């Protein structure tokens, strides 16, 4: 009996993605595994944040230096060169750290997505057990036609470690990156990433576009 349970978990672990399932509470849910080395979208977002942070600090230092009477063009280059060297060092360290994080997570980042009329939610699944529970419930919902089983526990599919929600009313831009199975949903100060399998990409992209009237689409 224990052996059969282990095999079931292993089969769930081999599932790369599920189709969006319309649950009885009116929300779509699906699971997606991001291959962290083959699809470095998460690393690119980290680099973007890092670059913006360095740019703000660099600009602040320049403004402070510009208030001094003896600030010259040579000083500008010295400051910029120092920041470029630091940026290059952090770029390398970031990739090394990302490699070890990928190894720790088993080379994939498992995410549960929840999408309804008001927002889209991105939840990290904590390990194989959390993914198995999520897929198991989604499979049961799909097999039951989306309405024959109770919703007890659906609000807490997994004890997630990280979660990010994006309200449609504040979305400013939606970017489709089909080759990476990624839809970027951007607010003013927030950047959510929605991953979906290729066969469901058009449906999810259209759903988001229809519910974000103030967003630019690309």
C-alpha cells in the first residue's frame, strides 16, 4: 500500500503542467513547473530588479557629487566604472546563487496559479508533496465536472512559502512571451509572471486581456 502511494507521488512529480480547471468557486486553477535552467525568466527578473537598484544608487551618488564644486568628468567616469564593476560581480554571483537555488528545488519551480474575475495569484508549491496535493485536487475537480465535490480545503491547497497577487484594475501592461510560456502582468511597482502550457496560452492571455482594460497589450 505504501509503495503504491509513493508511485502516485512520483507520477505527480513528472507532470510538467495541468490545464486551467474552473473550480466551483468560479476560479481557474492550474499548476506549472518552470525548468529553471532552460527557462531563466525568474533570473532575468532578478537581474532587472538588481539593475534598477544599482541605477538608482548610481544616480543618487552622481547627484550628491554634482553638488560639490570640484566634481569633474573624470570623477563621473570613476564612479560609473566602480558601479559597473560591482554590477558585473553581482551578475556573476547572482547566476551562481541561482544555479544552487535551482539545484535545491530540483531544477524546477513549481507554481499554483489562481485566476478569477478580479485578480491572478501566483503561489509557490513547497516541494513534491505540495505539488501532489494540488494536482490531486485539481484532477478530482476536473473529473467531477467542476462541481460535485466540496470546496473544503480548496482555499488552502498548499502551505505556500511565497505568494503574489495582481489586481486587474492596477495592471498597466500585459506582455506575451510565448516561447517561454510566460505572460508578464505588470503593475506600476510590481511584476507578476504567469506561466501556462502552450495549448492553454491563448485562453489565459485573452482572459487576462479582457479583464485588464487599462493595460497595454503586446
